């Protein structure tokens, strides 16, 4: 496991440990689940973290057009 993957995993756990069921329902929208299409575990977690951090900071979901 790479250092970055480990660090992101720890940050993911820290932030999402504060989420309740409603937070999870909001965050895990259609855009969030696009991460399932990403084969590389590090890239997949980076994708999710952009959305998790935004929700944690602003309380709203984010969709980034690619």
C-alpha cells in the first residue's frame, strides 16, 4: 500500500466517522458512485475524497464535469 493511499484512507475514515445516515445518503449520489468505474485504488479514493472533503466543508454535494 502506498503512503498516499494510506493517508487518504485515514482521512476518509476521520471525516466520514462524523457522518450520519443522512450525510451518507446525500454524499453517495450518482456522481460519487462513478468511482466504481475507476480501476486504480488510489485514483478511486482520490475521486471520492474530492467529494467527501467538499461535503464536509460546505455541506453540499459537488459534481465535477469531466
